[in-house]
């Protein structure tokens, strides 16, 4: 038994030595053959103009308080994505249909279902109706293709996702706060970073809890501003949460101020970020990484070995 274990140890040692020799051999080959080294280089995505951060502000329902929210966003040159329920427009406490084109001129209008049902609770045909009717009416009002959505109540499941696939929806946001700045891997399961003010004000008469949640909210904003990594900060909420409470509007203006006028931030609508990420993912590289073709209509910025390249839309460029 000892001999057997001894042989096992010897075989494992030989395997490690063989692997080390192969790595040394590959390294030596890469040094003598630069083409191998080039094919192994990492291509990193940057946001437009070579920026390293992106900000999404995403608000749901289309209530009348959106008027004040949009005015505040425009004051600080911020972009918003607004998910609307078209069958509720024109009813009590909701925006009028005739005002949304002008109101959201600099911003994105997106699907939130026609009537705001809990999608996992209804039939497939009802899900299709809710999405397509909302898309159709919002497109009529805005005059452009509406391609994104937020799930009502943030709720979805595999049946809902399977059903909306093919309805022209290219991203769908949940309310499952991730508290990170990662780029979503699946646009139909989009996790935002966090709710506005984190979970402060979710429960009445909880001042200590509200204080801690606000501290967390601003800590995450500071982390976003300080990080050296590629980062997306996606804050979601509802304008009606501020209502007539001036303190909450002041808090909104406070974090808008913190995030505005930053040269490192790409201020974007949600659909524009999706289009940009897809343009990057669809870049066509030569095997040796000597050249790249951008088949999209969007200029894409990439970084290779700390050098930034602007790959023009519809063009091929040499990298080395």
C-alpha cells in the first residue's frame, strides 16, 4: 500500500513537471513568435469616448411626478429611461398621452405593460397582449421603435421570458438589486444596481433603518465614482415615491448633483447602452488580432495593452 501511494506521488510530481515544461515551452515560443502573443491578448470594452463608467436612471409607471423628475434631470444634464403603462396614461395621477413626446424628448420611453399586471400570474397570450399593446401605443405616441421594458412589480419567470422573446423586447429590467456595477450577461434578466435611496423609506416610521439604507446608497455611489474598473451604475425607482415630500426631492437632487458633470461617466438611456454593448460584442477580429471590423452603425472604443482604439462604425482598422 505504501509503495502504491509512493507511485501515485511520483506520477503526480511528473505531471506537474511536464505541465511546467509545456508552459515554459509555450512562453518561449510566444516570445519568438509574436503572432501567438497577439492572438492571446485581451480586448477590453470602453464606453463611448473611452469612458470607464456608465449611468442609467430608470423610473417606472408614468405618474404625474415624472414632470418634476424630468425637470430635475434636465437641470443636471442627466438621461433617464421611463417605463410607462399606456392604458393608464390619461387617468388620475398619470401623465397625459399628449405630453409624453415633448416631456421625454431627451430620454427613453420603454414598455412597462399596458395595464401593469403581475406577468407570472397571467396566461401567455395575456403576456403577449400586455407587451405588444404597450409597445404599439408608446411607439405611436413617441414616433420611434420601443425596444426595452421593465417588468411590472419587477416580477418575471422562465415562462414570461420565453414568451416575450421575439416580441421586439431587447432588454427587460427586474427590481432584484445586485449592489454591483457589472454589465448584465442576459439583457432579459437585467438586475439593476439598486433602488433610489436603497431600501430607505420602504417601511414607515423606521428612522434608524432609513439612515443605514441611505448610508449604503451613498456608499455605493462613492464606490462607483472611485472604482478603476469598467462599471455600470443602474438606479431605479418611481417618481411618485417622492410625492409632495420636499425632503425626498432634495435627496434626489443631492444624488443627481453627485453624479452629474463627470467626464468619466457615459450618461445613457438603457437601450443605447444595450446597442453599444452589442456593437462591441459583434466586433470581428482577425485571428492574430492584427485587425478588427466594426459592422455596426456605432463607433466602439476598445483598450488593448492600455492603448485605446476607436473603431469607427462600418470600418476595418489595423491594430498593430
